[in-house]
């Protein structure tokens, strides 16, 4: 039954992005060679991989391990403990795997042997582990809501979002990942962005709602504001990026968006906002349509009134995960290649496991200042820095 439950969960794990206007459709592949870039920025490609596939190091794992998250001291993930699904951790410096919180198996709920604040359906839907060094808790999503558990396992699991979030279904943007801000956790459901206090108030408050018929494909959180993709503007042939206060408020456009761009994946890197555009728009004539097609790729915006600058022909949206450290963004291209993109416009192949003897596959991606991590089956590996 556990294998069945986890198999069903795995099908639900991949992120779903909301659709854009019918006037544009997804491109089929990432950009390749060197480009002169757009809006004044240069973009270059370094195809020599920084790491060989064999350079990976096994750092953690368990039965049905998934949804890795890290802080400066530990690895955290969801997997199976002795009795059921568990939040597990392991020190980065080495040591034994420890249980942070564990939940009874599916049959315990059927037999009525548990009163823990998760339901039997959580055996199917637990995912989305997030953590940082700002507090002593690890956050994760169950079937009914978002929870937190103390990192040392000394407190019962506490509700963060409240049960109403469940009625909206699973996350449908941002690669199905929640994001921790300075004092809150953010997630999106059905065209709405929600804020939840880290203090486990048990309530999710909508801080932004897309217009009727619109969607949220991605959002990002900085120290002072939220960023979210705006709806497609047919008159200007673009989608703006919207910025609003962390607690919610009236959104305003961020950056002088260029015609032909539809921001999607959003990442905050220091004071720079990085986004992806991956669409084909009908410009009304061949020359305009061709020009807009050339503009697709990864961009940065450095100020509220600044025009986007193209930094890579590779697209963050063509991946199963996007991560970043303090200097670069990283993206999985397919399931055997990771590229690294710098804000100054250099795209480097970080590692390419295509044709590796053991057929390594990248099934999720996590990045911090200690390394680049991926999951292959039930194990997590690191390419060190």
C-alpha cells in the first residue's frame, strides 16, 4: 500500500503552470549557441561542463525519498520511517538519519488508530518541503494544509495554513514550490497568492488574485516585496511583472517590459530579479514575429524602471526545477543536464549526464551555497562547490 501511495504522490509531484493567452504557445527547446542578447546585455555560452557525472557524492536518502530542502546545517526530506511517512534529516557534516516527525501509515487511519493532525490522504499528497536558517522549523504540505515541524522534533506538528487551503487543490505554479519570506510562507492556488505567518497561525491570507480568466505562473519573494507575473496585455503584446508589498496591497508594474516577452519563472538573486520568457507570439507580420521569437530566453531586471536585459538563450521554464545560490541561477534542462546562468550573461553547463553508464536522472533540483543537489530514485546527491 505504501508503494501505491507513493506512486500516486509521485504523479502529483511535478509542477503545473497555468496557461497564457491563446495567442501564444510554448517553444519546443532551449536556446543553444552564443547570442548578442537583448536590451543591451551580452549573453555567452560555455559548453564545457564544470563537473563530470561521476563527480557526484551521495549525501542522503531513504525509502521513497523526495522533496529535499536544506539549511546551513542539515538536509531535510520526506520519506518513510518505521511506521509511515516521515520528515527526515541528516547533518551535512555527516551522521545518522534522524526523524523530525513521523505519521502513522495508511492502515492506521482506516482502523482509527491515530488522532494526529493529518489525515490518511496525507499518505498520498505530502510534498513541498521548505526550510531556511531564519527559524527552527521545517515546513511541508499535507493533503489538508501546510504544516511545520520543529527541526529537533521536540514539538508536535503545527498547522500553518489552515484547512481552507485544501479546497483549492494542489499548488499550480512556481514548480509547485512554496517560498519562505522574512516572516512568512507564500504559496499559490488557482490564481491566488497566499501568505501564512511562520508563527503557525493556522490561516492563509490571499495577498494577490489574478484577474478573472488569468493565472499565476510564478512568483518570487525578496526582503521587501513580492513579484508575480501579470496577465497578458494584448494591446502591448506582453505580460508585465507586478510588484507588491510582502503583506499584500496594490500591485504596480516592475521593469519596463519589452513587447514579445511573457515572464514566467521568477527568481530573486540579491537585488536582481531574473525571469524567463518562452512563448511564440503572432506579431502581425513575419519580421515582427521573428524578432519576438529571438527575444525568448532568460532576463534580468535590476530596478523598478529598468528595461529587461537578456542574459541567456536557455529557458528556465524548460526544466523540472530551478534553484539558485547567492551568485547564480541553476536550471535542469531535460533530466540529465544542469546549466548555470550568471547575472552578467554567462551560461555554463554545470554537469551533463547524458550517456552516463548508470543512466543517472535528475528528478528534482535543490541549490544552496554548499552545493547543487539532485534526486535520482530514492537518493540525493551533491555536486560540490
